[in-house]
C-alpha cells in the first residue's frame, strides 16, 4: 500500500491553524485542517498515526488516507474545498428520437422473442444510428413519458 507523506509549509500550517481558531469555516474544512495538521511530517514530534487521528475525529482511517493522497497529488487548496462532482452528460432525446423509439417498440419483436426488452430497444436504436449510445434507462424514461404500454390489452 502506498503511504502518502504530508509535509506542510509554514504558510500552510498557519492557514490550517487559523481555520481551527476561527469559527467561520465549514465542518469539512475544520476536519480536513485537523487531519492535515496531525499528519504533518515536518513536525515529527506532533505526527500521529492514521488510526489514532481517525478514532479521535470519528472518521475512517481510509478518509485520512484519501485526504493525504489528495494533498500529495492535487495540492493544499484542493483539500480545503469539496471535491467537485463529475458532470454527467445524458443523451438529449428529441421528438425524432422518441418517434423512432415508439415505432420500433410497437413493431414486431425480433425472432425468438415475444416482445421487445428495454436493452434490445436501446441496442436497436444504436444499430439504426438514431443515437451514438443510449442506455436502457433512457429508453424506459422515454417510453414512460409517452405512456406506451408494453403489455397491450389483455382481454379477460
């Protein structure tokens, strides 16, 4: 397992101690400041093991290790703010896409199948080049929006 060494500069140490002494910071910043100050390798006398830091702050040892890794790889400023969530780019379904999907789902199912599955519909849309890629969940949402019933009418 890789051990990341946190070595703080004097300026970084002062910033972290200012966070601990002033009350206008988020709990995440406060927690991260505590972790980084206790992991500082430049002050060997004050350095604490990950497990002890985790136990005192009531976080997991993995949280301490991840913060140390983030400090080493991304720098001091990255540790003081929340990690941004990656943007998820979904396929934009338009009327044409929906029309083709409904037409395919209403057509005869492939040989050997009683009806279309969501995954088969998604694969068929890609095969017919109506989209570069499409998930079965997108197909489900479009069909739900159009209130298309796969079951059909079942007389009784």
